């Protein structure tokens, strides 16, 4: 049976003339409401808006939903005199302190997390894959852990921050890593173990609530899914669909491994963190760390290993040609980060970088 899946995406609101981020997300969300209903929302920071698909049981439906969702968001932004940019960090703008959206939850977050909220200017892509129960979601999470650095390298799309090149392919991941519960998740023996750890973190005040468990894989706090949340927002709808289908295949293979009683690899957390940093610094073109073996390995090689690992699931879902072709195009043409830097090199203008990641629209 096909696993249902869906995507959540965040986009920066930018001024069409200056290309700087502007705090107009609430207006864009209101304007997009008639088209998207409850599938559009504000986020903590008023520079960015979020939209999501409905659950889909096949890739063609997801691709169409992502395309239509982006078109609706772009039209709403245009009606408000702004544009939307699909990049993990803001290329241009006066960011600090970030403007916080109104509402009691955002106010509570600011009281708990303080300057972390002031600097929370990042846009990501979350993929949800339906699970039968939380126990399965936790066990699948364990099997996903060794592949997370490779997924991070493949989806890097945030080299710039407020007018400067950070020298990293995915600066968003490093900004996010400062939060108390973020990055690659620990290995959990069971759902009960997961709940015990989260309960301890809640009890000591490191978490505001269960919704602020920001590990890059987690059982969703509100949906019957495992949520993979490590990626920068994708530069194009096609890139987003490739990533989502790749994640779904990886979840399928991992779930089958759970059924077969295969033990999940348990790379040390410090090894995962090092592999994350290498992936965030250099993206898929860099040298990384194969956390399965503890040996250095290029992320291109690891991407090939990942594709081979999920081949049966991609074939079974009918997604093989689309995903394999998408990964090949990414390896040949570069990640979002590499495409952003190529846009800058053409004329040395950061405005051109913003233009390269704008959602299609007038």
C-alpha cells in the first residue's frame, strides 16, 4: 500500500524593488486564505509565510499540489505588492531583531527562547509520511538517522545571510542548531523512551511544549506521521517533489526493515553532528563522513548510496524515473546553494540571487 505523504514549505516575503525581506507575511496569508484555506499560515517571524499540501497517495498528485500551492501563494503576494522567495535564509534585509507575529503562542515563545526568536529568519521544507502509529514512527526515525547528512547536503539552499556569503551551503542548519532541541535526533529504544526524554525536556523548561521538539526527524505532535524537517525550502516545485518522493521511499525501506526485525544503525551523536556540519558547509560537492562506517566519503558518493538503498521502494511506487532523473540533474547542475552563487557570479549583484529564487509570478 502506498504511504500517503505531504509537504510544508516556508517562503520569505520580499520587496520587489529592493529585494529585501519585509514583514508582510500576515497580509499575504490573509490574501491566500480563500484559495488555500487552512493550508496557509503565518510563522513566528513576519518575514515568512507557510503553505502545505494535503496528504497525497501518489507523486503526480503531490507534484500538482505543490505547483498549485506555490502559484496561489505567488498570486496572493503579487496582490499585496510583494514577492515570495524560496531560499533557506534571507539574502537581503535588515533582520535583527526579527519582527514577531502577533499571538499568544508567539509571545510565549519569545518569553522562553528570547534572542533565538529574534534571529529566527529561516525557511525550511518539512515532509510528512503517514505512519500506522507512533511506535513505528520512532523506529523508522532510527533507521533514517544515518542518511540525514546526505539529505541535508542534497537540499542545501541557504548560502547567503543579510548581504553576505556565509561560506556555507546550508547556513540555515547551523542557525537552527543553536536551539535546545534541534538537529539530528537521538536513537530511541521505543516510543515510551521518546516520551520520557521529551517529558524530561519539558519538565526542565528546554521545551515550551511538544510542538517545539525541533529534531530533524520526529513523530509529528499533531498528525499520524513521521516528519522529516531538515531541508531548506526547495528552489523549485520540481526540486521539492523530488525530495519528498526520495524521503517517502526512504521511509518505506526503513519501515520494511522494522517489519523484518533488522536492527537500526546507531552512529554516535557526535559523528552525526560532524557529518551535518560538513554537509552544511560544502553541500553535495564536498567531502563528508559516512556515519555508517566512520570513514570519509564524498557526498556525491553517499547520494549514490542513498539512491541505491531506496531503489526498490522508488520502483514499487512508480517514482524511480522522476527521482533518479531529479537527483542526476541536481548533481550535474548544482544544489540550490550552488545555483544561488552562480546567479551572483554573473553580475556580482545580490538582487540577482533573490530573483533566481522568486516563486513564479508576475
